C-alpha cells in the first residue's frame, strides 16, 4: 500500500501544504513540458523543427511564453458577468490540482489514498464543465457562449462512456482481487481505490489486454473530455475563434491553457492506472514507469490531434450516443456476464 | 453499409491516417532556419533596380530619357539630368527609387533604351522606418567627374578622329572629283 | 449580398434567433469576408455575405493608365492564381490588338499557368483542411507548393504576384533546369496524391464533414453563373480551356473532371483530379517545347486598339475569369471590367447555407474556394 502524506507527516496541515505544493510544482513543470512537447510533436509530424531558439532545441520556449503572458495586460471586456468571468479560470484550474493529488504514482508514493479515488477523479473532472460554462456565459461574447454550450453538451455526454468503461475495470478488480497477498496479508481489493486497481493488475495482468474495448472507449472519451482534437469543438479555432476563452487574455488565458494540458495529463494518468498497470514495470522504479506510460499516452493524444480534422458537433454527439454508449454498455454487460460465469 | 461495418471501416481509415503522419516523423525536416540560414536567390530574383556598370564606360549609361519614369505604374522613380556641360553624352544627375512604392514589375528594365537597368540582389530589407528611398547613383557619384573627364577626352578624340576622317574623306573626294574632271588623256601629275 | 458594412444588429426580429458576425476578422474567413449569420442555436436561419472590405479599385486604376502599366495590377486581383490573371490580361490585349505570340512563349505560358493552377489548388486543399480543423495536411501542401513557387521564382523572380507576361510574349526565357525541375515536380506531386488520399480523402471524419454538405444543384449553379471546379462538381462540364480554347490549349490532351454530387466532397474530388490533369498538360508542354523567340525584341507599349467593346475569358483556378474592355482607340481603356468567378460562386453559396450548422458554413465557404480580393477587386 502506498504511504500517504498524512501517514508520513502525521500533521494534516503540513501534509496538505506539502501535497498542494508538490502537486502545483509537478503540474506547472508538466504543463511547461507538455506545451513544449506538443509543439515539437506537431513539428516532427509536419516536418518542421518547432521551437529552436530559446535554450537547447527551444526547451525554455514555454517559460519565455509564460513570462510574456505574465507581462500582458488583463483585458476585461465590457458587459461581462463579473463574478463568473473572474472565477471561471480558477474553477477550471482548481479541480485539476485536487484530482492530481489522488493518483498513486508508485507503490510507495501517493499524496492521498482514498477508497473512492476513482469516483472523486470523475467528480473533479465534471467540475471543469462548470468553469467552462461560467467562462462562456460570463464573457458576453457569442462565440464564447457557443463554445461553452458545445462544451457542456459534449462533456456531459462523454462522461457516460468514460465512466461505463471505467466501471468495467472496477468489476474486473473486484473479480480478480478477492484474495490478493499484499505485504504478507491477504486483502480483498476495492475497485474504486486507484492503488488497488493498480495492484490488481500487478497481481494478474494489465487490463488493456482483457478489456481492449473499454480501453479504446476510455481513450476516446478522454480525448473528448479534455477537448482535444478531433473533439476540440468547444474551442474550434476555425469556427469559434477561441471558443469559451475568446475573451480571456494574459494569465487568465494561461490558466485555461494550463488546465487543458493538466487535464490531458490527468486523463492519461488515470488511463495508465486503469489499463496500463500503473507503476508496474521491470528494472526501473515505479514512478518512472508510471510517467513513461503517461507520456506515451499523451504522445498518442498529440499524434491524433495533428492527424485528423475536427468532427462536427452533431456528429460528435451521434458518435457518442449511437456508438460509444451502446458499445460501452454492451462491454460492461459482457464483462459482468463473463465474471459471473467464471465465478460460478 | 450497416452502422457496425461503417464504424469498423471508419476506424480503419483513421488508423491509416495515423500511419501516414507517423511515417513523416522520420523524414528530413524542410525548415530553413531563416535568420541563420538564407535562401539561395534565384537568378531571376526581382528586387530594387540598380544601374548596370558597363565595361567600356566603367560607369552606368543612364541618359535620363525618362522612359522608365513614364512607364512606371507606381511612379516611384525620380530622375533628373540630360545634357551636362562639357560632354555630348547625356547623363542622369539624380536617380532615386522609392522602393516602398515599387511593385517590381520590371517594366522600367524592359523599356530602358540603353539597357542600363537591372535588378539588384537586395534582400532582407525589413526596417523600422518607412523611408526606402534609394539613391541609385550613390556608387557612381564620386567617380562621375573622372568619368566625364574620360568621356570628354574620348569625345574629343572621337571628334578629332571624325574630323580627320571627314577631312580625309573630303580630300579623297576632291581628288576623285579632280580626277574625274580631268580629261582622260591628260598626263599624270598635271593638276 | 450586402455591399456596405451596415449596422451591427444585436437583436433579430424573430424569436429565439440571434445574429452572429462572422468576419471580417475571423480565423477561417478567407481574406476579409463577413458573414452575417442569423442563428437559431447553432442552426443557420439566414446568411448574408457582406463584401467590400478588400476593395482596391483595380478597375478604376485601369482607366487611369496605359494598358501596359496595368500589368502589375493583374496578378494582385487574385493573388493565388496571379500568373493566370497576369497572362490572361496579356492574352486579352494581344487578341484586342492582334499581336502575334511566338509558339515558345505560348508553351511557356501554359506551363507557368498550369503550375500556378496546381499551386492554387494545393493552397485551397490546405486551407480547406485547416477550416475543418486538420492542420497537418496544410503543412504538407505548403511543402509541395513551395516547390512550385521556387520553380516559378527561377523564371519570374517573384513568388506570388507575378508580372511575367508582356504583350506578345513573356519577360524571361526558361532554361533546361526549369524544365527538368518542372518534370521532377510533376513526378513528386503524383507520388504525393496517394498520401493525400490516405490522410484526407479516405478519412472517415473528413468524409462525414463533406459528404452531402453544401449541395449546389446544377440549376442553382446555372442561375448564379457559378464556374470553375465548383460548377464541375455540380455535374456541368464547362471549362473555358475546352469551351473556347485560348493560348494554345487546344493542342493539348486533357480531361475535364466532373462530379455530379455537388457537395463539398465532389468539389474536393474535382480539384484533386484537376491537379492531375494539369500535370498531364505540363508534361505534354515540356515535351513539345519549341525553340524560338519568347516575344518581341522591343517592349510593345504603344497600343492602338480598335474602338469598341471586347470580351476575353480564361479559366482561372477558380473558374471563368472574363475581361471586358471598352476601348476608344487610345492607349488607355475607357473601362476595364473584370468578371471574377469567386463573386458568382459566393453568391450561390448563400442559397445552400440555410438549415446547416455553423461548422458547415466554414466547410462550405472553404470548399468553394473564394479569394476575397478577387471579389472586391
């Protein structure tokens, strides 16, 4: 079992401070790296070089950009709904921090270990929609409003296959993890605990091998949940200028940007936990494997983004309701059935 | 096609697309790192015009005929000049081009009767001010007196030669006429 | 179509609808088109294109200068097929004043124009995908397009707004290197077509976005005077190069690709097929390149055109480009009216937008390939 910070420090205040500080550091560095990586991946795919000027192969380009954004004027448009407009970036960003703190990075390291971690992750994921809609509604801009409306419809729809596919994994965990020896004692694994999900895979096998359909559905839904291409219609540049964050500038815009990349990061991390065995791997230590798998998934997400055109809004919804949801329900039923048959 | 078949086919095309882009990752990139590397200019490269230096003159040959000024659609050429003291050849005393107006259409080059205009290799002319007026005579200005002196001497020589030729021709003509007017049977050397 | 900007209307007279100003500054408006959309949710109730933001008075400028001084203007009317427009103006004046063009100059012009047509289609392909949200094909197209620009740069000295044509010929002769590179390019682009087909043409998302979207029926196309690939995608095989051959096109063997669907996908297919046909013309032209002069020794600048009205049309990358010249016999036209294809094509688009979604608008505007400076002139 991973030791949590509270167990380590004893004092909750210190634990929370360390946890939040650690998560913020990881998220900031990660976002800086991911933005650089996104530029590089797009450049490689498009046979360009990408950023090359600031630092070795432009590694400090994002830092330079962030400094630029810090120095920019925060333009506040006329006629906005002030509380909503100002709160939106925070509401979008805060759940990201909370969600990251739930993930087990290795066998021994986790910020917190909660028995309903998986549920909480989806709850925090759902929070982002509220923030996005606040931004769209508060901006007094039709493009922003259109983007926000699309975003709400899309995120709520895609949460269903997302959770259904994760549910298949939860079933698997409870089925295979009835009696798992951990640290010398036999434990029954809890399917909603992220660390337990990983341990079920360590004990048995990676769930991507037994649940490929769920993995695919989960991956597609994560793309949609994080507004990544080809599902980036809430901020479709060629249609809605910048979608819900059209009216945001400077660091407010940077927060949205950070949140987007961090959401992607969380989506990939959860996928790693659910399907790719989390920290499991030979030779290298647990966290290294964990992040290797996460970044491999992120690379695929970027690769997908730089390959496809964007779906239309109604097609996006059709794809979700007519293909993904029936498929994930079917997958869940088949999983349950197989488990039942094997167990009895 | 049923929905299932269409979905499977759709996923297949999506994977094909991913394959196409993945292959490109390993290909040589095509970027030219611009301020560090510069492109090779084509031989027909069009830019600001300049005055050609002719070997036999060791100077330009703009005779300020104003053809280019008249044909220029952007009216960006200013020329002064014409007859100058001491020499017969006409010379431009001012040749300015406002490159900010120029559309590099090349009509001035095509119309020039002495072919003294050509494109320069001027490149990378971004600047912070709007003034892009170039004085095309700048490189010739210092040597202009020397050129005129050379030209004057040459013209004098030419004139002298011409005069000598004319005299010689006149003499020959006179001699011929005299010969013609003389009776054919007259003895030699009587004139 | 509205000619002036008009007031920005905040409320519509109809319940549950609102106005959305798309453009003139918008990431996917080609140039400075403004669409005044009346929306119900995301569904378009009416669409009103507002034009005139890129008006530079080219036609008026023509009335104030000699014919020859108008040459640099021509390629700026439609900057994406500048070579075609530039050569077309020279051809019109040559026909008007009965100026002979040497055969070599004609062939060079055809190669240059067809390269320009491929270039224009490639750029269209790239920006169309950009409108649909696919950024990578755009960069691949630009890689190919760059090669064309380099080739044309070798003889014209410019990359976009060419002033290559002169009355009775062209300014600069092509060399062997140009021909070799042109043929190499044809080979290269042919090898790229299957890649484009795999990456884009077969892609399920692309097909879903394009099939059955923005159908322009042959009747609508006829009514509005649609021309070019947009017309041929609606099933009418009209191409000026075939209907009224000019500039030596009748000597070459090529097909007029047509589709009957009339949707965005058909327009995509027609343009892709047209690039292949342009490649064929280029190959034949390079093989048939005669020796000889490339134009009159001295610049033809003092023209004595006959008095009266005159019309000359060519097939530009976007369709039927006509020039109507009213001459009083002097060296300056009384009136030079340009009939540009994008204008008619855009007008027809207005009719097919009703009931589509905002995302479709972008796809349809992108698929008919408009160039705003060409509409506004």
